[in-house]
C-alpha cells in the first residue's frame, strides 16, 4: 500500500484551510500541519518533513515567495504549490524562479487542486488552467541576473530603490554586515564599480 501524500497548508484564512482539509481527507491526502505565517511554515517543514507545501503568496509576515528558499533549504526535495488569488505575471514568474513546483489560483476546483498536489508530490511542475494558458502564450519565467541568488536579487532591488545597507538589513531582517556582504557579492557578479552603477544596471533590466 502506498503511503499517503503528506501536506502542510499555509494560509491565514481559516475557512479556506478547513475546506482544503476536508477535501484532501476525502482523497486520502494527509494534512500533517497548518500554518498561518511563513515562520510557522518553516517550523512545520522542519518538524514534519512533508511531501508538499500548499502556500499562499501573501502571508501576514511577508511574501510566500520569499519563504520558498528557506523551506527548500530545510527540505530540498519538497514540492511547493502556490495557491493564491494573485494572478500577476511577475509574481507567477518570481514564484517559479524561486523554486515553486506549481501555481494555482484559488478559484481552482477541488479536483484541480488535488491533481496539482499529486503532480507536485511526484516531482512534476504544474500550472492552473488560466495560468497555464498565459505560460503557453509566452510568459518568461527566467529571472533577471541568473548569476545572482534569490536573496542577492532582493538586495539588488532594494539598492536600485535607493536603500542603504542599514535599510536593506531592516527590510530583509538580516544584519547590516550580511547586507554589506550581499552588496559586495552583487558588485563582483555584475562587474559594477559601485552601488550606483549596480542600481543603474538593475533599473535598465527592469528589476
């Protein structure tokens, strides 16, 4: 007998969570934890080692997309399915570039959500029907500056917005020294002489 797929649900809307729990239970998919924030999600992934995380893009303590790297660092083979109201092309691309295995809108049917969870658990990449049509239409998921890590792209975006290192540190909840190290690495990777030139490169690329 095959073991059930083990899932952690991450969303701050209790009614949605309750509905998903019931639907997945009927399908023999085991919900091993529920989180309302990115921090709670990381703790649950570390404790439960689920097969799949189903997560909203917008969470009370930050972006679900920014949480992806933390979750994947805890469990590299984790499948992450974004389930959200956000249909913005940039968010879809950012989520996939950060390591999400699937992207569904909350209007998806129960059958579509279950199918997506099974596909992600099996190592596949899947889009909801409306998202998939846009991907086929030519949506480019390649992130700008592929030589940079996800965190370095976040730092570069803040540099381009005019933030100094202390402000970057506060925004990303890291130390000022870590922020400075990221900026130094970015300058080397982009071949920029200083942060002003790096900001100009970022703005020209549309970051």
